[in-house]
């Protein structure tokens, strides 16, 4: 029996060593699995960070409040013609459009989602937008739109001058869509043109701004809706009595126009701007009384781009067209 004790002892030791080896391998496997899991977790966290950065947000203060909205949103619904034209001009795609009145050719191929006053909420919901933009005529829909998706109201502020409000609107667009540099460059050019035109209007006589709607004629003065001709671009007013509180202008007669004796007239045709039939502005003003004014005699009656002045003056193409029209009036 004693002959077999060493062998038994050796066998026991071998079995014990094998068992320890299995435990060590298991521990190594567990350690490897833990390391891989940790690495996977770290990669996941890094990926999550990248995803969060890619789908970041920005806080925008706007006409109807303050909202956190996604940057560089993929699906965008716009309920304002001026905003839509600015976005298009900056190379930003629009997926749904709801506007008031005539849709310009540049926007005709965008899917309609109702009008600024009567949105098609079902169509808007179906698009699953990442961002909705309302402004001016569609401003009242902001609460309902906010129930669908993050919404900003880019109605221009009323307590600042025209150009400052226009700049603020487009700076918000720049922040949301990552086009801050493009917006800054455009406004640098606009500022330069404004300065250049204003330097010449001081000696270019006094101006009268008129709008026709069918056979009716209204006039606008400094501080009014179209007062930038005076307030920003420096033209004197042919009649100082026109109220700056008359948002829709003051009805005037042909005798008034003759008495005001403007050196230059800027004429907006409302019917043409909104796509209504009616007597054209050129026909309305072609009469003996208006024909006696200095502006008529000197061929300085400017029939402006009515759509730009009346509908889209708060867009980049709109302000640039207005500057073109005013510049064309200079002698």
C-alpha cells in the first residue's frame, strides 16, 4: 500500500494544478470580457457625444418667445414668403411652404402646407418637421405650430429700425442653419450700399411714396411702413404732414400730389403685388394733375418692384431690390 502513496499524492497535486489553471483561464476570460465591455462602453459614449453634437440645438429669442431649436434641421416648414426667399437665397432647402397670396416662381415647386392664415396642419404633421418658421401674417399660428415641432417666429421686432430688425431676423437664420458668415457678408454689402445711396439722396430732392390699389391712392411718409426711403436712405419728405402711424398709408387725391410737388415718386402697385386684377398704377397716375409735378416732368417716377416692397421687404432679395429701385431714382 505504501508503494502507491507517492503516486496518489502526485495525481492529487496534478488534479489541483489543473483546477487552478482552469480558474486562472476563467479569470482571464472574465477580465478580457470586462475590458471589451468597457471599451465598447467608451466607444458608445463617444458615439453618443458625436450624435449629440451632430444634432445640436441653439436657443433663439424671437418675436413670440424663446425656444431651443435644432441646428441644421433636415425637414423645414416655412409659413412666410420673405423668410422662404431668404432661405432659398442662402442655399437652404424648404420642405413645406404656406404663404399669403401669390407664390413666386422660385417657390412654386415646394410642397404646399396651406396658407399663412390657414395652415394645413395635417399636411404639416405628415412632413414630421424638425423646425417650423412662422412670421408676420402667420405669427398667430405660433402656439399651434409649437405643438407639432420646435417653432420660431421671425416677425421683425417693432421697437427697432427696419435694417436692425432685418439683420436680427437673418442672424437667427444664420445661427440655426450654420450660415452666420454668409449672412454677415450679405449685410456688409447691404450696409455699404445704404451708405453709398444715402450720401447722394441729400441733394436729390424730396420724395413722395405712393401706393395704388385699383383706383385708390395712398401716401406714406417718414416712420411709416415704407419710410426707409426717408429714414434709412436719406430722401427728404415732399410732405411732412403724413403721419408715421398710418400703417396702411393715408388716402390722398391727385390735388394733394400736385401740391406736394415731389422731385421723385416711388409707386407701389398693391394689386400687382398680391396678384389681383385692377387698374395698373401707371394708368392711375397718368393724368393732368400728376403730370404737372417735377417728378413727372423730370421722368423720376419710379414704379418699383411691388412684390419686393409690399410682400418681401424683410427678405434678403427684397431689401436688395428696394436698394436697386431707390438707386435708380438718383439723377
